[in-house]
């Protein structure tokens, strides 16, 4: 078995363990089957979108424009947003699934769809890597960059899909276009680095890409929190809320604190005191 597949297994387990916990931990019991179906239904969607749609379209463009033309290269930047975002929304065609999406759970459903798609995509990417002689001899622990990137992509896919699902009852077309736009601007710097725009050089573009990926990743987390609560409360999205044991204030938990399994040592924004807390178990997104 190619060593990249070992890292793909680890990345899948990590993504399901961390993101799955965030998605399911505070979900209503009635929503858990819906969320599980969202994840499972998306697992083959990346491969289907790529091999059944992108490959045939790419063949047509190559024959029409020539594979080395600048126009062809630019048009390929639209492949991912135009094919992947509709693919993630296909479960909405199932009446039972569509009826299960409510204002209260729509961001959670979008994250489940994104997680399932992201896991399927990480195996497609692993397959490509396994076929490359450049990477075939590397040990599995040399693919940590793959792990980090694929984990972040699972979250980003959820943010893109949340734009569409959040507007499901009103302005759905605008929401889908918004999802495609977010996906496009996330990928565009990779294309710009590939053509060495402004002749910055490989090293400079690598620094730009690293900075852009981290900035964009945290922006997508903030977007998910905003769509869930109307405020960019990333800590609340991941860790929920807590009740201060001293003043009784219920507050969104901060993103950064001292974490020890199920408890966190964190400050209360009302009384400013630090204390150990557990999650306040009222469903809130």
C-alpha cells in the first residue's frame, strides 16, 4: 500500500474525530441521522464531479483552445467552484433531507456536507500522489503537509456550502453563487503562483501562499460562526458556551484557553475571573 494512503487514513480519522465531534456534539438527537447521511452521501461526490464532469469538459477545452494556451489555463480556475459546489448540494434533491434542514441546524448540515466531501477529496488527492514517482518512495510521516491541508479543506468546504444552505429559504441562487465565489478566491492565488504573476519568483509566491492559506482558513471559520450566530464567534462554534460558576453568566467560550479533556480553564467576560468550566449543554447552533 502506498505510504500516502497511511496518512490518508490518519487524516480521515482525525477529521472525523475532531470535526465530527463539533458537528454532532450539540446536535439534536433528531438531526443526527440527517447529519450522518450528509457525510456519507458526499464521500463519492468529489470523484464523481471530477471524473464525470471535469475530465470531459477539460477534454473539450483542450481540443478547442490547446492545452498550453493562457486562456485555457485561466478557464481551468473555474473548474472546482463550478463543479464541486453543486455536487455538495445534490442531497437537497432528496425531499426527506431537504425537509430536515431548519434555521437551527443549517450551518451544522453544511459542515457535515463539507466534511463528507472533504474526506472524499482527500482520497482522490491521495490517489494522485500515489501515482507520482516523485512521492512514491517517501515514508508516510513525510506527508504532514497533506494532513494539515486536507483537514483545513474539510472546514473550508463546510464554509462554502454554508453560504448556499444558509440562504436555502430565500436567495438560494445568490447563496450558491456566493459559495462558488468563495471557493474561487480561495484557489485563485495558487493559479497566480503557478504563472508567477509579477515575476515574484517561486520563494516569494510560496510565502504569499502560506500566508494566504492561513488567513483564508481563519476567515472561513469566522464566516461559519457568523452564519450560525450573526457574530464571528469562532470559539462558540467549536467549544459552545459555558456558565460561569461564580457570577452565573452564560457566555460564548473563547477560542483560546487551557483545555483538559472535557474541561477548560478560561475567563468569564462578565466578572473577568478565570475558572474551570464544562460546556453549557443548551443547543445553540
